[in-house]
C-alpha cells in the first residue's frame, strides 16, 4: 500500500496546506514545530537539531516537551550525528569562533526523553551528512557550516523511510534562514529531486523558483548518489 509522507518545514505555506498535510499518512515536523496549527496538526515525527543552543533550549526546558505536536508524535529523530560534529569542532573553532557550543551533543537527552514518553527514537546516520557534503559541492556550495536539518531529513526519508510506491511531499521549504546553511545549493539539489520525481511540493519556494529543468542544473547528471 502506498503512503503519502509530508515533510513540513517552518516556511511559507499555501492556504490549503493544513488539510493537505493532515491527510498525509506520515507527517514530519521540525524542532519547535512552528508550523503546527496554521499548517495542520497531525504530527507523527519531530526531527530535532540535537546539538548546540537549539538543542539545549528544547531538551533543557518544559515548553518544547509539552508542545502538543511533540506530545502527539510517535517518533523523535535527531538529525545530527554526534561523531560528525565532534570531528567538526576543531575546524569550526578556527573558521567560526562564535559557534563555540555549536558541536555540543545533546543526543542522549533526546533519547532519554523519547524513552520516558514512549516514543520511538532514531538518529540520522553520519553517512547522510557526508553524502550531502559531496552532493552539495556539485551545486556550488562552499564556505558553509553544515547542511540544514530539512535537507538531512529529506535525504534520510528518501534513503530509509520511503518505499518506492510512496509519495514524498514538501511544505514550508523556502530555502532561507541561517547563513551557515548553503540554501542556494540546497534549493538546486531539491529541485533536481522534484524534477526527477523523487519529491513533490505543496507549493513552490517563495520568490526564488528555478525555471530550469533538472537536466540543465549544475551537476544534475551526476546527482544519483543521493538515495
């Protein structure tokens, strides 16, 4: 049986998003689930940034733990591999000294919370981060810190969660935000996957649509390494 998997970012949503998202069979939201409410309420998975200040804010207080989306979710995913971030610490200390706690790993806290609340727990394997670094370089990414949580989750869903007959849809992905993520390259990569039929969107990204087909995007002929 086919499923509709909806990966819900925190960006711009079309007016029909709430009903379309709630009709999904597996709905994934991120971090503090800012999309909850205006973009539906169904939440099966919460994917969290499990290092640094965002992680500490979520797991160290009560607001995130008692959020209705977090309470409803059956599964919790940590998007960052602790070993990968430990390896990045020395490099970032030189290139981004302001990110002193960026690599602090709070995965254990999220795993404990999942166990306490009866949720399934997964940590996205390091190989997805490594592979995305290679793939993003083909789309012009350079000088960035890490891929976004959204892109890591997309790669994981396509690689390990979605079955061939499933439909994977994106909502609220504007490809904008913190300048440590390579959002221009990420958008090019995602558009290649959309044009190739691996993904679909509930709405196009605001303001920055690419009119070119996947065949004309840089590196698209070699973009088969992403699962």
